C-alpha cells in the first residue's frame, strides 16, 4: 500500500494508511478510493493468513456540513458500519473534526477518578502532600491525555478547570458556600501550576517536538503540509499554528531578539518561536517561565 497512488493528498505527499500495533486507519478523499484501499488491505491480510473483522471496522466521514454523507464500503459482501464518532488510541474523533468530544470524554473520565478518590482525598489522616501527589499522579494525567494537539476554546478550559477545582476543594475541605476564589484554593493546596497552564505548556512542548523533527519523518511532512480546500461559510477555524501564536501572546512570552530600545520589547511571534525551539535549552527556559506574570 506504500506504493499505491491512492490516498489523501497533503501538499506534496499522499497519506493512505496509519499503522499502530494491530490497529490500522485507512484514509481516502472519496468513497471509491476508500473501497479500493479496503479491498487491498483485505487481500494483503489474507495473503499473510489474517482476516479483516468487518464487525470491528468502522467508517467515519469528516465533514463540516450538518447533512451526513453516506459512504458504503463492502467487505466479503458485508457493508461496514458508518459512525459519527470513533475512539482511536484513546482519543475521540467526531465527524466535524473538533475536539469537543475528546474533551467531554476526558471530563467524564476525570469525574470518575474524582469519585473513586473522594474517600482518600478527604481523609484527614493522609498528609496534604500525599493527597496532592495522588492528585497530580492520577487525576491530572487523566485530564491531560491527548491535550497536546487540542485547539482549546474557553468552554473546554472551563469544563476541565471545574473538574480539577472539585478535587482541590475536597482536598482542602472547602465548599462552594465558603466562596473562596480558585487561586486561594490552589495556594492552600500548594499547587504551582493550574491545569490550564499545564495544557498550554503541553501544546508548546509538542510544538517544539514536531518542529525539531527531521523533514523526512511522516509526522513532520503532514504537519508542514498545506491543504487547499474550499472553506465553508463562517469564521475559519484556528489551526494548530494559530493556537500556538495565541498561547505565546496570552502567556506574554517575550522576544529573545535584542530590541533597539528597552521599551520596544515585543512578544515572541510564531516565526521566531520556530527558530528558538530548535535550541532545546532555550525553549525549556521559555516554558519554565510560562506564563509571564507581572511583578507585584
């Protein structure tokens, strides 16, 4: 399938298959090409004594329109099920391509963790440092899984922040009736960075990781590819690069370039960030001070 001319064109490359262990994703721009790829995959599997399980194979069409496009793909005279959402490698994908579904799944998983740890977190016999360690080791990774590629909106951050604050209030023995600010509760718990800051730092780390990749790697090729498609009506969605630029501005990351005057210190832009992140130590110092806070 590597030599096949079928697949989705991204810039100068064509992508038709993503493999991880025994999971495979076939990608095509049309129903006819997808059918050809599925047939090719089925034949390759049979040559190696394997069988394609039609019951576990799903079809997902990514589209922005509200009307659902029907896509019929057949395997052994059996039509594959078309779904509106799917979970792959722990991350959820929906037909509109947004991260809303994945965030909702992380919030639901975080609420389950909160419920399971309630008795332990509220137990006064357990030291606060131990309770905070459990919070950071169990709840935070549950909420952050896959967040490096999210383009978060305020509504997403609000949902995730609410789950973390629910855990911290239990840890500190504070209720909503006490009317304490989130910042006060974080200070009581001894938390250095809130969850949203950790998400933003994770996005910037992933940005650095991809930017430092070799140009020959498939991930870098897909990341750098420019796709020319007809945009639907309304405001265009933020791209990952747009999101990184927004984080640099919101975090007030200062430019490393020497200004002509002290008052001309500017915020680092995306182009400069792409150059700075090539130096791992310099980028780590940027992340360690993120976000830049005003001195009292």
